[in-house]
């Protein structure tokens, strides 16, 4: 769905029968884009730089480890009964 004003502006530019083709032509380059590695790397760098988030995540992980594994069961030994 498009906002009515956007649809009307596109229709005025390309005609009522050309709206779909016009939108497809606009979207094609973005949909064909495959180079997302820069975006992903930037996201990981930002996440790594967020020290508060990392502190909270580490606290959470330590709490989960003790709840799930238990203090006496870590590291797991397959020969231990």
C-alpha cells in the first residue's frame, strides 16, 4: 500500500498504467544488492564498542551458566557419572 499522496504523485509522473513498472525499476537496484558485508561489519563494530551492553550480556551469561550447568558440573566430562 502506498500513501495516497505518493501514489498520486507517481501516477502524475508516469501515468496510471506505469506505477507498477516505475516502482519495480526503483526497487530493483536495492533488491539486487549483495554487498551487505560493510553493513554487517559496521553493526558488529558498534555492538563491540557498546561496553554497557557487553557488561550486561556477560553478567547474564554468567547467571545462566550457573543456573543451567551448575557450579560442580563445569566443564562437562563425558566419563564422569
